[in-house]
C-alpha cells in the first residue's frame, strides 16, 4: 500500500475553504471566549459574594464536562428549548462559552497576581474601578496571563475539530470527506494533523512575540 | 476657629473579634505635621488608611475639611457615599504607601501624569508638563523616562510622592514611607517630606523615624493596642518624665538614631 498525498492535495481549494472556516471559528471564538472570560473574572471579583457564587456554577459545569457533550447538547438539545442554531453559529457559541470558563480562571489568576496596593494607589488618585482595571490591572497582568492564554487558544483550535460532528464545514470535516471519497483516509488524516500543527506553531510564535514586546515594556 | 483638615470622631475599627482601633478622637490641624508613632499592631497604619478610606471604620466618623468621608448625613440619616461622591471627598487627600505601589508598566512620568490625564482629563502634553514639574520638585527630572524597576527604592518613593502631589491635594498621608528603604535611602525621602512640611502642607505620617517625628512634627500621637494614648507637641511628648509605655517603646529605638532623645 502506497501513501498518495497527491489525491488529497488535488483538492486544495476545498481544503482551503475548510481551513478558512476553522480559522474563522478559532479566532472569533477565542476572542469571544477571552472577552467573556475576562468579564466573568471581573464580575466574580467585584460583583459581590453572591455574584461570585452564582458565576462559579457555570464555570464549574463547563470545565467539568467534555466539549463534545456540550456541543451536542447545544446543537441537538437546543431545539427542545427553542434554541435553533445553524452549525457555524452553534459551533462558534459552543466554543466561546467553553473557552470562556477557562479564560475566566486564567484572568482570575491574573487579578490575583496584581498587588492590592497597586489598585489602592489607583483608588487614591481618583481612578474609577473601570479605569483601574483598564489602566492598571489589565496591563500588569498581561505578561503573566499571556502564556496560559495562548495555551488555551491552542487547545481551542484543536477542539474546533470536534465541530465536524455537528456538521460545521470546517477543515476536519472537509478533509475527512475528501479522504473517504478518494480512498485515502490515512493520507487525509496526516495532512490534517500537519495543518493543525502548523497553526499551533503559528499561534505559539505570535504568543512569543507578544510576550517579548510586553516584557520589554515592563522591565 | 477654622475646620480642621481631618477630624477623627469616636472611630473604632474591628476585624472580626479583634478591636484594632478603640474610640479614637483626633483633630489634624491645617498646615501642620502630625506623626503617628507606636509599636507594630498599635493600629496607627489602620487609622491612616481609614483617613484615605482604604479601610472602613466600624463606627465613628472621619471628616475631611468638615466633609464626612465615606458617608453622607442628611436629616439625621446616614447613607454611603456614591463612588463619585467618595472620589470628590478623597481628592483632597494624597496617599504615600510603604511599598511605593508605583505601576510597574509605566515610566516615572507615566505614573505621575496618569491621574492628570485619566481623572482630570488633561491633554497629554499639559499633564506631562505638570508631572515633570512635580518630578523636578522631588529631584527626579532626569529619571522621568525610567520604569520603577530601574529606580532605587528612595527614587521610587519620591516618584510616589510626586504622583500624589500632582493632583494638588491639601492633605498628604504617609504610611511608613521609609520603612521599606535601606537606611542610606531614607534621607532623600525624609528631605522631600521636610521640604513639603516647610511649604505648609498638612501632613499625617505613620513613621518609625522618631528623629523625623521629633524634628519635623508639630504633633506626635502615640498609639498602643488600638488606643490613642496621648498626643502633644514633640517637645512635651519626648520630654522627661515620659509616659512609661512610651519609655518602653523608645528603648527599642536606642540604636536607631533616637538615642539623642534619651
């Protein structure tokens, strides 16, 4: 049996379309996840004890159940409670919420890393809570949260592969289909692995550049 | 009689079961330097932090130039100040911390100009000019572009003083401003504070620098176990015969430059 990548690569345009969907869902999903996660961490910190308790419930549930189960519940279970979403919005929503739970924990650690006195000093010169967060706490925690935040982005990228199971036309679904049609399943999977790996390395590379820039700023 | 800069009225503060401040009454006159001294755990830092509303009192009230801090009294009812009302009352007070608390991602100039830009909404150029003037005042105009990590402890504390001064407070609070510094570096910070006192700034300083309290302070307050034991001019406080508790406290200072007082 011979490996024949040519039959896979001949479907270049299709693969690229799938790759496009993967990248779109990944980037938009990660940005949303980080934004929601930051909001959740902030509300848990400053919204009072009740808010903290209330928000800890979804965070624990989302971190305690498999992503696959979550997207199945959202996509196949959603219609039972009147949430009918197309595959791409469903995938995007699922990925954002799932990632948000983890980003909330990353930012919680970030908040904890900023000495209380730095926020007190901001308080004393008249900063509002929002200004303190934006101009003091967020930039101070940036360097610390960057590596775990990038790590989470990488995990979310790979989790997008599961969205093929709710028929999101992303890269895994596309390449698998090509592999089955061309009787070149293993070749397809190898190509898939390489493309994901490439994207992960790209993310790590960008993460390292950002880290270097930030550490230059705060040294 | 003019209203005192700060008026502390029947202030008590409790952390759980522990009473850290017991019914404190104190008036800080305008234009004077008041030093709070006492052993650690005596409540002196807590009292100062209450004056900046970094801690809330359990009972009693603190007035800043006659205006209540943290609450508003109307028709005999007390309600908490809104964040913006609190900021307004607090804007008269500048705070300097033991640990400097400079923002590490901003330069010295950035630290001093930040509030002018964000709170006073000054254009960047104007804010930086004013910040520069404050840095010059504390002798650090040539360090404006340095980040806190590139400055010595004494320089960082002087930047922190400039940061507080930039907002034109009428009262400056110092929470053990030299305790985190090498003995060699305390001098430069104390000199800045002395200059400020000479200009007539109202100052309240929690300090372990007994020499500073004796030479610069107009009033020295001695706290012990949450109580304000006594307060008077340094001449009277340090003159023999001294209160036995103060005597005991000063004994621990013999090798810290206060021996001249004995």
